[in-house]
C-alpha cells in the first residue's frame, strides 16, 4: 500500500470544516445538551459545561504544543480530541 502511492508522501493540510464535518454528531449532541440545560435548568449550568469544554480544549492544546505540533495542528487536534473523548460514554 505504501509503494502504490495510496497514501500521501507527506503531511497533507486539512481545513477546519473537514474537522467539524468528521465531528458532526458530537457537535450536534453537545449543542442539544447545552440548549436543554439552558432552558430546563439554568444558564449557569450551560456556562459550567462550556467552561469544562474550554478547559479540556486548553489542556489538549497545551499538550500538543508542548509536543512541538504547529498551532493549527494543535487547535484541530484539541477540538477533535475533546469531541471524541466526550462521546466515549455514548
């Protein structure tokens, strides 16, 4: 497979929309959860969920930057990682 050029010869750039398209289900689930908590419980609960999401994103971004990834790679990887790990329970 490597010798038949089925895989690219080097790193390929991907766009932000490609990352979101691959993570569409988690984005929809978390949008639904945040809307539900906003209207049923309290906007504070939604802010806490958003803060946990931002904290997880920040930790993932920092770990990737420490591993010498580019800023773009770190941002996309952190977003994809948070969405992937948050759906582990479903």
